[in-house]
């Protein structure tokens, strides 16, 4: 089907009408290799809406103004892109052109307005490179795939942590009887190393936290519940260090569970 295309350009707030004198086929839809299509969307001056689109698409390049498409011959002149249309078959020159410079400024030319075939641009546009439908869909699918992978990874990590916590709890329950066996041994050895400070009553008691390294050597002892008698508390801490190394299990798992432990110290 052939039509005469009418193009509307907005300049300085007023519209001027440009009639395309060529007879051309209007594309009913884009068909071809979408991956090869490059689209530039352009705004007039400081406008916010796109009014012009320049499409590089192999032999099907075109210019789109609002909702009208105009088939155009796309060429490169150095770094400048150019869309020509309105071929004059008498001298094989084009009546209209839009150029796109490396700084992404598009300029529209109407050579029918000049007698010698030269013209200054009648309108200028600021353009940005758009992505094709194929590229947009590819990016959407890639983003969706990444999101699902990240969700799956987070879910797997959470499951692994929960499983590790549950297994550790079950293992500690299984080891607890063996752990409980060694606490009285440790208390007794500390008791034997303790020297009662003068003036401390038999009713005093405290809780001490002890940290051990493999082999039972004490590297830390601190009262976490005081007896109320500083001298008594210090005597218990001294007794813990004096009793080092403390009796511990040769089983590495049991030893790991009692590397930090708390126990009550009650004289006698």
C-alpha cells in the first residue's frame, strides 16, 4: 500500500508541517532480525516525551515521527549517522535527511526549502540509544534467572545453616552424658588446689567460667557469679589456674564442647 506521509516537527513551541513528497511503502510491522535493530529515541529541546525515533535496521532502516514510519536510506559519514528519504529521481538526491552526531544530537534537514539544494537544519533533538525488544527480553530473562538463582542460593544456604544447627544440637545432646562426666572431675581437682582464705565462711559459693585448650590447660578463669567475698572469689580463680591442666576427654568432639564451661564452686 502506498501513502503520502506527513511529518510533524515541533520547533520553538510552534508546529510546522512537512509533507513527504515521495510515495513509499508503510511498514505494517517490524519483521527481520531483531538483534540487528538499533533504535534511537529523541526528545525536542528540553521536552520530556520522545517525538522522534531513528532506527538502524539493515535494509529496513526508517524514521518514525510520533506514530508514522518513513522508510529511509541509512548511511554512515565518518562518525555521523544519516537517514535520507524523499529521493528525487531526476537528480538522484534526497529531499530530506536527519543526521545523528557522536554527541547524540539529531538534526533535521529539508532541502526542498533551498534553491541550491543546501540547507541549515530546521530542528534539533537530543537522542538516547534504546534497546530492541529482543535485547529487552534477553535482559529481563537474565535478571529473572539471576533473581531465581539468588533466591535458590539463599534458600539453600538457610537450609544448610538450619541443618547444621540442628545436627550440632543433636550431637551435643548425644555428647552431654560424656560432658557431664568430666565436670565433677574438674570440680574435684580445683577443690584440691584451693586454699581457703582467712575469714571466709563455709557457706560461700560462686560460679566460675573456664576456658581450656586441648590437653586441659587453663587459659582463662573468671568469676561470673560472685560469692560477695572478693578474697574468696580470687582464691577460686587461683585454684583453677593451679589445677591446670584439668581432666578432659580424649574425644575431640567432647573436648570441643568443654573448651568453655561454667561450674559452681562450693567448698567441701
